[in-house]
C-alpha cells in the first residue's frame, strides 16, 4: 500500500525525467541539421531514419511522462533508449583528448543514472496523478 504523498513524489520524478527529454528533443528539432551531422560523426547507421526516430522518442516520450500515459512500458523503453544513447553518443572509450573524455564519462554515467530512474518508474508506475492512475480500478468497497 502506498502513502498519499507517494503519488506526488512520483509525479515530480516524472516531471524531472521529462524535462531532460523534452528539452533535448526540442533542441534536436531546432538544430536538426547539426543533430544529423553529429550522428553521422558518431557512425550511427541509417542516420536518415535514426534522427527522426530519436527526436520523436524524446519529444513524445517526454510528453507521455508528463501526462502519465502507459508509463510502465514507456519507462522500460526509455531506460533501454537512454542506455543505447549512452553507448552510441557518449563513447568515452573512443576519445583521446582528456578534457573531452572527462566530459563524455560524465554524460555516459548520467545516462546510466537516468536509466536507473526509469527502471524505478517501471516498478512504481505513474502514480495517481496521471492518466494511468485515473484509469486504474480502485480497490475497496465498490471502488470508493
């Protein structure tokens, strides 16, 4: 059984995770050519397909987190996505410049930490302050 405050904390966690993805997705849209060039420089295959998918995942995923819709499967998907972006986009093991490598190490482990947050969200669900919570059946006497 969860405490009443838990749902509010889960909502704040969803917002905190969503801000990063909404910001990143919008920045990808605004600087789309630069994002495509970055992916090409990283050797990402099928960039013309990967770039719009990554942008859509970040914008739509961020929005779905805010409203709390299908959060458990979304959280699992976003955890995998975040680890994949860490491996593909923050490959510190391929960087020789010490300052750039240090920056990549920080971003790599930041992504791993974010994936951990998504895994916790997968376990907790969206909480009551969400579309998922509003659609969930209530236990007790007649759903009161």
